[in-house]
C-alpha cells in the first residue's frame, strides 16, 4: 500500500482515503439481528428459518443468476432445508446409485422431476413465488425435504442450538418472521427496530415440537426402486 501511494498522484490517494472512510462508515451503520428459536417445550429449534423484511427502507435488488443446490445423497435431500430468495434457480443433482422421482404439490411451486445419476443433470428450476415447498421422492417414500422461498435478501436458518444471525441489515424497522418445517398456518411474526450500534435480539417460540429430518441411508447398488 505504501508503494502504491508513492506511485499514485497525491489527489488520487486522498480520494482513495475518503472512499475508504465512506465504506467504513457504511459498514459501521449496518445492523446485526440475532435470533433464538425454541419449540413449545423450550428446546432449541434447529432447521428453522428467520427472515427480515424492511418496512422503511427498500430491499436491495435481486442478483440475476442466483443458484442453490439440493442434492439427493444417501437417499436423503441434502440439505434437508434450503432457504432462498424468490427468483433463485435450484439444481437437483443425484449422487445416488438409483433414479429419483422428485415431486412437489406445494402452491408456491408445483413440479415433477426425474433425476438419474447416470444421465445428464436436469435443468435448474426457478422458484419465483414466496412460501413453503415440500419435497418428496415418488420412489423412496421416506425422503422428505423443504425449500422455503422469501421475498427479502435478509434470511438464514438456525443451527442446532436454535440460534441464527442476520448480518449487514441497514438500521431501521423490520417485520421479522420465523418458520419451521411441518408447521401449520402463517409464520410467526414480530416488528423489530434494528439498531446500528450493536446486536438486536429477537426470540420466537413455536407451538409444536419438530420432527427429526429423515436419516440418510446407505443402500445396495442392487436394490430395486421405481423404474430401475
């Protein structure tokens, strides 16, 4: 950096310094939203979604070409829960020895897809409507998975401790919602003021105990399913 400063004109170096200070100022104004989600018994709620929609500032524009991956691996959806922004395309690679026949009957996205690991991967599917998308496999009835589509760039899912952090939120008022697989009704919601001088904490308690995700299985190559 010192060598670069010697080579560049002094006015240009000053401009870089001002730009650096401006960038630092913007970063300093970004808020942090920390969520903790629990079930009806007060236990940590892993594999749940937290998302925040700004109420007094516009959302950043969507990035064209955003892609996510939901693989079929060891006869399970991997990951079990995927959270994406509307307009994102999702790939469905098959890493198993047998064909999968994926289906969704959800209003947010209805589709049917045959996925064979021995053939070319099918074209990605674009998810352009917010809401829950439940995934099943017609050939392997224990396989269950979820895609949750949101209309905001501020989202994430909880870890095993039920904790989740949304970073770089502009300070302001947000509608914060929480959702989990297999819940009935609308997501839980709160209105929260996100500060720019420290973390803003939010807590949600669901009215049910979640089901554990289906365990992966290691099946023989000679096992027969569906149209194999």
